[in-house]
């Protein structure tokens, strides 16, 4: 029986380093892909968090703007209500009212008496030369925007003694008309305030 003894060293395969290198590259590639995937997921979650934060900030801004709008509307409404209340409570003085009543009088018209209450002139007696002038005055009152309604309560005649030696008839009739006038307080107060503002300027 023959035994072969080979004393020569075995030749290492030349392909082994290539496999090792390929395996190492494959391992590095897998690690790199895993790292890229992890970074991508992290970036995606950060982007979602930032988007959520932006959305919440927008909602907060919208809520604050709505609060400001509601507050502004409430303030405007409250200021307007206060202004209306102040205008209603503002006392209407007699002098501006007398001025208005006098402006409509004819040249011969004279106010004899005036009973003024809060919302109306319950009695005003005016002297006229003719009954027609009383009718014209009533028409002028009704055409005024500061008068809601007006009417003649009575019209009386009284003869005045004017004897001076110049005429044959010493008596001239005078007409006294008593009016009831409902006033438009809003218009009168607004005009009074405008006049006062103009006088102060």
C-alpha cells in the first residue's frame, strides 16, 4: 500500500480576499442604508412636529385676532350705546329752542309766553298781525325737521289802542295763537351740539 505524502504547502484560493472585501462592502452598505433610513425617519418626524407647531401657531393667531375683533366690536357697540345714552340725557336748553322758534316767526310775530317741558312745548302763545301769519307759522313748524307735530290750540283776537291822531280808527286787531308743539329731541340736541362746537372753534 502506497501512501502519498505531499510536503508542498497548499495554495490559498485567490478568490477568498475578494469575498471578504465584497462582504465587508455589503455590510458597510447595509449599515449606511440603515443610517440613511434612520435619519430620514428622524427628519420626517421633525418636519411633522414643525408643521404641527405652525398649525397650532396659526390657530392661536386666528383665535387672538378673533378676540381682538370681538373686543373691538364690543367696544364700538358699547361706545355707541354710551354716546346715544349721553345724547338722550343731554339737557336741551331753552335759549337754543327759543332761537329756533323765533327764526320761523314773521317780522310782526312776537312770542308772548312759553311753557317748555322735556319733550314738547305744551303752550306757546304768539302774537301776529293777521290770522294768516299764524297759519303760515304752523306750516313752517310742520316743515321743520326738529318738529314731530304741531297744532293750533286756539286763536283769539284782541284790539290794541293805537290812537295817535294819525288815523280814523284808533284800534288795530292783534291775533294771539296758542300752539302745542311736539319736539324731535334727537335733532334739536344734535343741532345744539353742532352750534356749540362751532362757537368753541
